[in-house]
C-alpha cells in the first residue's frame, strides 16, 4: 500500500538510494545481540554514571532477551542535561541556514542506513515493510524542519513617529523528549526535528521496551555535525522520566504515551511552569457511508486498524458503517483481514509481526475475552498465533480480530485496546453517527469515507478530533500537523505548527524619538 507518496519504494528501487560500501546490519530474527552502551551523552555512547535497576529488553518476534538495560538515575540525567546545556550555547547561536545544512546531512545519512529499519523491526516486532516506511517518514521529518530552519523569523511592526517594534523567534533551551514504544525512531525524529530547527538542545528518553534505535539517531546527529551534546539519550522507565521532567534546567517537555502518564507529566510540568506537548492515546471513529467506494473503504478500515499490530495511537478502531452496506462491508473486511500474513517480521512478505511484549499481548487478549462476555461476536481472529518456524514459537503473535454485534457502551468500544482489534458498529443517519463518534473522552483522530464531498467536509468539521482523514486513513505526510483534542492531548507535531511549541517569541520595542516621561 502507498502509505506515503514516494516512501514505499520496492527493495530494488530503494537500493538505489543506498550509497555503496555503507555498513548495513545483517541480523536475522533471533540473532541480534546488543553489546554497546545505550546511553548517549556529549557526542558518544556511554555507560550511565549511576546505572541502577536493570530492565530486560525483548525481541518480540522470538521472546528472546536482547539486552539488560541499566536505567539512568539522578546523576546520569543531570550529566545529560548539562551536556545539552553546553551544546545549546553553540547551536542556538548558529544561523537557521547553518542548522539547516546539518539537519539535511542527518536526513541524508538516515536515508542511507537500511539497518535502522532492521533494528526497529527486531526491537518493536513490526514488519520490516512498515519499519522502512517509518524510517522514511523520519528522515522526511528532519528534511522538512531543516527547510523551515532557514526561514524562521519574527516580524517588523511600525509605530508612530518612526519608532518600531520587532519580534524574534527564540529557542526555549534544553527540551526533553519522552517516547512510546510503537514508533521509537519516528517519535524521536518528530520531536528532535522541530526542536533542533528552532535552536534547542534535547535529552530524549525512549520507552524501556524499545531503547535501541534512538541511540543510532544520536550517533547520526553527531556524524552530521551537531555540537557534541546537542542530542542525548538517557534510558529507563517512569523513574528516569520523572527525573527529567523535574530537572530545573529543562525548559520544555514533549511527551508521547498514554493518557494516565500524560496527566502525571503535566502535573510535573506545572510545578516548574514548563510548556508541554502531550501526544496521548485515542479511540478514534471511522465513518463509512453507503455511497463510499467500497474497495477504498475496506482498504481504509484495514489501514486504520492493523498497522504495527494495531498498536497505533490514531487508529480508527470504532468503525461505524451505514446499515445499508453493513453486511457487504463486513464480509469484505473479514475476508481481507484473514488474508493478512502474520509471522517473522523481517520477512519481506510479512504484514503483521509480533506485539510488543507478553503482558501487552495478554492485555489485548483480555479485552477480546471481555468483548465476548459483553455480547460482541468475534467475526475473525483474536486468538493467539503460533508460527511454524520453531524460533518464533515464544513470540507475541495473535491473529487480527474483527468484532461484530458491538454496542457503544461495551469496553472494547470505549477503551483504547492498542492491539489488532476492530469494532464494527452500524448506524442509520449522519446526525446519529456524529453524536456517537464524538461521545468519547478521546479526540486524537477520525475519518470518513463517502463520495459526497459536501458531506465529507461537513462530517470532519463536526468531528471533535485533531487529525481527520477523508477517503483514506493513517497516512502521515510530515507537512501536516498532528495532535489531539480533549484527553488525547495538546500541542502539535509535524507541519509548521510544531514550531510554535519549540520556540518562544520575544518582542523588542524601539524608540526613535525622545522619551516622553510622565514624571
Ligand atoms: N498521540 C500520539 O502521537 C501517540 C503516539 C504513540 C503512542 N501514543 C500512546 O502511547 C500509549 C502507548 O505507549 P506506552 O505504553 O509507552 O505509554 P506510557 O505512558 O506507558 O509510556 C510512555 C513513556 O513515558 C514514560 N513514563 C512512564 N511513566 C512516566 C512518569 N511517571 N514520568 C515520566 N515518564 C514516564 C515511559 O517510560 C515511556 O517512555 C498509548 O496510549 C498510545 O495511544 C500516542
Ligand atoms: C504514522 N502513524 C501511522 C500516523 C502513526 C503516528 C503515531 C501514532 O502512534
């Protein structure tokens, strides 16, 4: 599928983009071992100064332990922040065009490194096909913000008597990025792209489930020429994240993760009067009208539910289908879902890999069990999948699931499952479906399929969601702002809009005459 125009080149064409002689990672599923340190500070991989608790990092495809991750404590977090502070002094004084050149170089290097997608697949469990798309979106993001870096500017405002004012768009300082495990490398690029373009430094903490690929990003930034210490990586879970959020020298926090953690982040940020970007969860509606192109609507519903094993924040998991086409649509969706190739995520033809870990797989299974108890009908999938390949037998696989006979008050329709589970809900009128689509605490995304252009725009205007799709779903052009309404968060990533969240405006008032004193 064309997830992003030009981003899904077949392997034969993609190889044309890879400079000959560059190192590629040859690891197959079940063979990678991680030996190098996963913290990055002052331009180099380092062992954390105070590495305390060890977290096991798994390969979801096999259930193997990839490494034991030392979690960074107070000392390491402080060293990373101090390293970023020092680099900020240099980077923030460079012109936008100078920053642009370095960021373009980073984008160019990422584009050549096929091994990043391999790493992402091994650590996250998503198919290599998808991981490549994620990495394409990542370098495109850096390219896009490199382009904006050179044109960041304030305005000039004329005042009476020849006096005037002007505004300067200035960086914030050391920004903290905290990421979720579903798009490890991409989330780091969505945060560091606008942050660095605006002249900030960053300390990034990936999820402890997926600590590996972000360190490659740090190395690439250094190779591209950022000052040493501009982009640092600390590792760990909630405790490390808290240390970052509470650090007095941190100017901003950009968080991607669940709603409950988002609330805690906002509380910590409030105590330090720090601006926050919150990219949180969702339970988004996808509305299929009977006049839609059925083939596209079916493809759209699959795209809205089954990318990355359904572990996608903006997934359209509540699929509202106009009753007239319910049976035809459902039959076709079930048929296509059953054909999704599950298995070794590094194989070229796999389209669904393994879920992130055993507890999460069990949680998703729990939602399906509860759905059945509440009266939903499993139309396909939902059970565990055991691949034939013996090395995959301890991996975290399940068959993608379509639920019928769903009601709005069922848990599977109300709560974010974050797995490959689609709920189909019939509707009769536009007014009714909009009311039901908006009856949720979330507001991340929404979509509509119809051939009626007026209806399409009317419906998305009425949806209370930050990212809406007409006649497609889950495409991700970096030029478009992305972010939520309501409990799904605030602030935006991607597009020009993100610049607002990584910079501050200084106003300068210039007197060209004499001071008129009132004293
Ligand atoms: N809106 C978006 O752009 C977006 C994108 C991806 C994922 N998500 C959401 O993320 C969730 C899944 O990701 P997850 O399970 O990693 O979420 P999570 O909230 O459990 O963890 C996210 C990150 O926060 C850290 N963390 C946890 N507790 C913390 C604390 N008290 N202080 C500071 N940091 C803390 C974690 O270590 C991790 O790095 C889903 O709800 C999904 O919808 C949202
Ligand atoms: C790239 N997607 C598919 C739009 C996902 C964005 C991040 C959400 O989890």
